[in-house]
């Protein structure tokens, strides 16, 4: 086996075919060496049935809807390294996946991610404005592993922790384990994120991300979590791209709303509810 691919999936009937067809495309000689584990957690749809149609895919079902439990269950079964942790709504081609696996095997990086691209074809103008700014900020431009939907860990990198902790942001937890010389966004391989269609759906996933970062910061006070993008960075983007000022205004207003809502929920002690974008899963 050249790699283990773990895919946590909760009610992903609309997208699991897209994900598996892409990575199992038979035009790469290395594909047969992948160990693909789909962990269906708390599913009430036919995600598991669809995944079982693919030859060689190991489908595990657990009753609780928990991404963390799904990741740990997949890890307990996986036999190979590097480990690839892949969200079911992400699309990465077999070719890009192979390149990413080979790069982390042949490098000194302990953690890595392919380069993210965003499908905004069905997104509203306001969502496009948000991404026009967000994708130019240091979180992406620094090249130190974004991991928004997929990340890879070498065997040494995976040894940094025992189990995934009960946190909302598993990718944030992983990023915080490694310094800048140990992790990277990889060139020559890309994955596709299907952006929300509406601002309402965008706010859902960004609110979850902010909550996850704040939760992680409380548990790891020394870690620099979610602070990649500052006001200074935004001003630099505008200075270099003055035509993006309207988009920057949209970006700031959406960010302010998200932060206000999350802080208010924390003060009220509102129980966290996992929110996801369903518009891009249609």
C-alpha cells in the first residue's frame, strides 16, 4: 500500500460519487495501491450504499454523527502512510492525489496539502466578492498548508498525536502541531472546493470555522490559530488591487457579522450546532 485515504462522510449521498470517482479514476498506475476507507457517521441516507459500489473501498458505518469519531475510526483501521484525510464534498483528481502523495513521501514535510481552488460558478456576487479577498490574504498566500478539506500526514507527522481530539477544527488542530518548516502547500497538485451559492450558506461555514478556531485557541493558548489574516494584510491587498475595494467592503461586513454572532453565542452559552453548506451539495 502506498497510502491510506480516510473519508469521513455524514449524509453525503449527493457528493460521495463525485469524490470517489475522481480519486479512483483508473488512469494512474499507483491508484490500485490506495487504501480507501469511507467512514459513514450517523448517516440517514444512502451514502454507505453508494460508496460500497466502488471496488476496493472499505465502508465503515458508525451510529454517531461525529467527524472526530469518524477520523479516529478510520485511523484505527488504516494500514499505510502517508495518511490522506479527505472531506467527502471535496474533489481531487487521481493524478493530483498521486502527486501529493509522492511529494510528501519524498520530502521532509510532515504535513501538507494540495493547492486549493474554488468553484464559484454557482455562487452569488456577494460570495464571489468574499472569496476575491479571502483568497489573496496570507492564509492562502503563505503556502504553509491550508488543508481546507484535505491534508496529508507522513508517518512521523501522524506520530505527533494519538487520537484526534474532540474539537470542531480538525484541520486547525493539525496545522497547529507543526512549525512552518514542517508543513507546506504543495505545488503541482490541486483540489477543488465547491463554494456556497449564497451568503447565508457562506456565513454558516465561516461561523463554524471561527468557533473552531476560538475553541482550539482556548485549548492551546500558545498556538497562533486563525490569526493569519489581519487588518494590515487586508489593506495591503487593497493597495495592490484598488479595484477590489467594493469586494473588500463586502468581505469586512460578512466577517463582522460572523464574529458578532459567534461572540454573542459564546456569551449566551449557546450549544454549538455543526453547520454546513448544503447549497454546494445540490
